[in-house]
C-alpha cells in the first residue's frame, strides 16, 4: 500500500514532504550544534575548576568586595584549622599522659610480680630446708634407736643419707 501511495503522491505533496524533511534535518543540525556547544561549555567549566584548584582563584579577584570576601574565607578557614589543631594537640597530650600513667603502673606491677616470685622462691627454699632438717632429724633418731646387731649395714646407708642431707643444707644455707 505504501508503494501505491508513493506512486499516487502529487507533485505538491512531494514538495511538501521534501520541505518537511529539510526542516527536520535543519532542526536536527541545530540540536547537534546546541549539544556540541553545551559540551564545549562543560569542558570549559571543568577546566576552570581545575584552574581554581591550582590557585588561579586569587588572580581572578576583580574588586575590593571580592577580595574582602576571599580574605574573610581565609580567616574563617584558618580559624577552624587552628581550633582543630588545638583540640588534636590537647587530645595528644591527654593520651600521652594516660600512656605515661599506664607505663608507670606496668613497671610497678612488674616489680611487684618480681618481688612476689622472689618471695615465693625464698619460701620454697625455707620449706624445703625445714623438710630436709626434719628428715635428717628423723633419720638420726632412726639410726640411734636400732639394735646393735643389725646396725652395721643400715648405719652405713643411713650415714650416707645423713651426710648428703647435711651437705645439701650447708649448700642451701650459703
């Protein structure tokens, strides 16, 4: 049916269709030009932002009012940074103080632990000495209460034990 309608279009209708096609093409070209212009503006804006970041901001001050505003901005920023630095400095001092306190407590506790270990070792040596003295005393009593007929063989072994115990006691006493 389209083919038949094409064949049946009159000369005026064809001119009108061509005119509409031309208008649409011009509209499309105009929109493409606007898009390209917007893209250039965006690129220019991004470049301006880059320049502002690089410090070009101060070169573009044109009036005293702008300079006052910029100076006020700098003052406010400097004040905020100084206050922030002061707070952080105070926090650091507090943390250092806490660290020093904890280090002191740690050394005190380590000394106390060492003292307790030494005391425990001394107590263990004392108890072992008392035990050996009791054993020595009991061995001495056992050796003194035995009958004379069987005393030869046990006395020799008990004498060795007693001498060994006496040597150990003398060594521990040193």
